[in-house]
């Protein structure tokens, strides 16, 4: 194991006998300034922050994240703004890992190499590219590796056994297990026990990989998945932002409260 | 980048699914890898299976009604002077458009895979109508995703879908047109791929969907080839095959048998939607030189901004109103085998009027774009040039738009 900040974050959680808490918010939701504020404040409780770079044709996202993404784009977020949010955040929270997450077309238009250089410069720790699966992602993943950026692959309930092995073998320090057949934000339609059983199959292949579970996790069910190395909550947070805006309440405080409660449930 | 001879264009991709090394592919979330792989295996097996081919041909003949007729538009030709204008009246196919070929094949595949549910996207409503027909015919439960704007402007097709027992799921996100319908349909498939089959309504989407659709519509050019030989004794020396291009399924189907011919003998002309004359928006990624991007799981020329956000499009024709285009058309463009141009809303409407005036033909707004091009070029061509337009849809569905824009239907 190397001492990347992603690995360290998992280590810290492990020492505290709890899963790492990963949050997902969309960069620029609902505007650049606010999203940095939200990021800063939730990072007190989150171990790793995933930050989405929004796309207007997201084929794997449910309603909540779509809404956040459309809102951010409407308010003028550009890729360079995403990088500047990360830079500013990292100046304050050097050791808090940031994982950028999004769709390949935005990277493709920006240019892969330029994108990765920018990631490096703004101190991005990891990348998730939703629509760049194995084996098509091999070249990009190795480019990430060369830059010391962790490329995080996804595994789903539909992933076959042989594929699972190959993905784990080619993975970096973190793997993302998708809890069920769903877009983001769906209702958890599989029992936590079954999810953890699938999760164990991944862990069994290679214990040194940090495996997180995501999709459908809320305050209601997070406790039952505590055994995982890490748990990702996204839509529940995006939804809170949407509701806060609707109710003309302070999104920052409301979101902190959600994340605080999530953390408490797994501690 | 080069085209190969004697290999169907749909099969001229590399192991990752790219045509010409850069168009197509399968940019899909991990969850869809397995269902796409299963579908790929099933399709490759079925297309080699003589029993399956027999079944396909049976339904093409007895259910769809092949062959559709090939007719000379005598009055229009005389009026314009110059080239002879012919039409392949694909709108005679059951349901009124070429979308029935793809829908029928997908329903057969769905059955073969033992799935009971089928979902699909639609813009003009033809892909949805045909899928609902095929689903009904083969006993499948059907859901159609359609942009809210399209539901309003293509009501007759929506009525047909409902009559066939399909559920129409209105899509309110984005521009509320085909692009959003395809996204939503894919999202639905991500969540339900264990028991549901997805049909993509054109030669777009992840590699396998391009192939299945192209394989299905190719029937059109097989018929045309035989009809040409019958009509002219042999394939004439100067032919132009003119087809509208949305996703590109009817154009590919119209051209597939003729791609190996020299382009001096058989020119392939694709006509995209130029949008309203006064608008900056359009749906013409090929002819207006859009950049390559990834949309709905494949790389193609895509109307998008510098950042990679997909642009809104605008066209009077719901079926052509799509920011991307088939990777195989990108390949045909870059290899210069086909030529792509566009017609504006106004040009398509004028073409429709002229066709109605001179012929007993009622082309929908999509093929009216192709007719607009033939009207432009025919007068300057020699008498022995055979211009053939694929009249791939019937205008009944455009009743409301035509009434509004032309004052009558
Ligand atoms: C009649 C008709 N023509 C053309 C199209 C455009 O699609 P494609 O380019 O795949 O043929 C449609 C799509 O809905 C259509 O209904």
C-alpha cells in the first residue's frame, strides 16, 4: 500500500473502527461560491469528497443529481471553475482527498492530457469516469497512474466473475461497488445483506483495495452497510440542496446537518 | 481511414467497436457491460442462424409488407427538368415508416433472449409506434420514452402507441426532445436490464445497437437493388441516392447494398435538418462540421459546446431533431463515400408542398428534407441521371404542424 491521501483517509477511518464517509456534490451547485462553501463545510465530517463535474446528458444519473447538474450548468460552471474550486479547497484542506467524477465527453473535449495536467496542478487525488469502463479505460487509467492520480473503477451487480477479477487486478487503491441495478439516487432495492455479500466477493480477491459502496445510500440505511471500507452518499445531499433552495433556507447549514447525521450513524 | 469492400459497413469496426478507429465504441456504465455483451453474443449468433433469418424474412414479407414500391415521380421530374426523379416508398411499410424493420428485429431478439419487457426511445413517434406494434404482435410489454415537446407535436403517433397498449413515459428534462428521450431510456435500462430489453430507435448508441439497427434497415437497399435491376435491366450508370439523416438508420438501410459501388456511379447524399432559416440552432452535425464527441454511448460528430455539453437542437422535424448522428455516417463522411448537406425547415415545407402538388405521395417532414435536396439538384443534372429519394415516412403524424405552417393538411 502506498501512502496516498486516499489510502490514508481509509486508514484513519479503519483505525476508528468505522467506514470512511464519502460525499458527492456537484461542482457549481448551486453556484461556484456556494459549492466551495458546501465542500469546505462537509469536509469536516466527510473522509473523502467526490466532486462531480456536471454534464447535461448524464446517462447514469437519477433525478437528484441531474437536477444539481442542470442547476450548476445553468449558473455557468465551466471545467476550469471546477479545477479552481478544487485548488481553493486544497489550499485549506491539504490532506482531504478530492475525487472528481463525471462523463468522458468533458475530458475528451478538454483533451485527456491537458485534463490530467490540470488535475495534477489543482491537486485532484482521484478520478471516476462513469462511461469509460474496463477494458476501454486501460490507457487512460495508466496515464492517471503516471500522474499519481488514482483512477477509480466501478463494479456492478452485473459484472461477471472473470471481469471482476480483471477489474480488480487493474485497479488502483480504490474500487467503487454499485449496490444495485440503478442510476444514482434510486431507492435501495436490494437488501444490505445481499449487497455486503457481493462486496465481500470483491474484498476476497484483494484485501488491500479499499472498496466503497454507493448508490441508494441514505440516512435510513447507511448504518446497515457499516462493514464496508467506505460508503458514498450523493443524491441524498443533492436533494437537500434542492429542498433548501425551494424552502429558501441556507443550503450550507442544511447539508452540514445531513452529513453530520450520516457520520454519526456509522461512528 | 478506409472503407473495406465486400464487408457490410456495420461490421467494419475494430475490437472496441470503433469505425475508422474513432467513431462508435461503447461508452457505457459498468452496469450495462454485461447486458450489452449478452445482446452482442445473441445477435451475432442469431444473424448466422438460418432459422432466425427465415423468421425475419417471413415477418418482413408478411407483417411489414416487403417489398415497398419503387416508383418514378413522372410529374415532378417533368416539372423540374433535368434528372429523373424516383422514390422508394418505404412509408408503405406497415406502420408508415422504416422504423418497423428495427422494431421487428428487436422484438424477435427480445423474444429469443427470453425477456418479456421491451423499452425504446422515440422522437417523431415512429420508432415508438413501431416498437409498440411489434411488442403487441409478439406479446411483449412495452414502454416508450418520448420528449414532452415531441408528445405534443406528434400526437397521431402517440395515439397509436397507446392503442397498441404501450406506456408512453414523457421526458421533461433538457430540451424535451429525442436526445432526452434516449438518455432517459438508457437510464431506465441501467435500472432494469435484468429483465428488460432495450431498443435504440436508430443507428446510434453503443456499437451493438448501431449494428442491429443497420442490419434491420438494410432490407430497404436489398429490395431497391432488385428493383433497379428489374426496372433498368442492370444497375444504371448514374444514380444518386438521397436520404434524410437523423440518427441515420433509414439512410444506412437505403445505401448499404451500394456502398461498394464507385461514387461516380452511385452517389450517396445525406440530408440533415438545418433548422429554421433564421435560427442558429440546427440538427446537422455532419454538414455543419460539429466536433467529435461522446453521446449516448458512442463517439460521433455531435452538436456541442467547447466544454462538451450537448447543444440544444431545433428542427421542424422531430425525427431529425437530434444533436448526434450514427458513427457509420461519420465514417462515410470522413472516407468521403457519402456527401452530407442540410435543408432548412422552410425548404422542407416547400418541398412537401411541391411533392403534394405533383405526386400522389405524402412524405413526412423527415423525407421532405431529402426531397428538398433533389429539388435543388435535379434541374442541373442530365436526363440519364437517376435520383432516388427514400420516402421513408408518411406525413399523417405531421398533420398538426402542416396545418399550422401551411394552413392546410
Ligand atoms: C420518417 C422518419 N424518417 C427519418 C427519421 C430519422 O431517423 P433516421 O435517420 O434514423 O432514419 C425518423 C425518425 O424518427 C422518421 O420517423
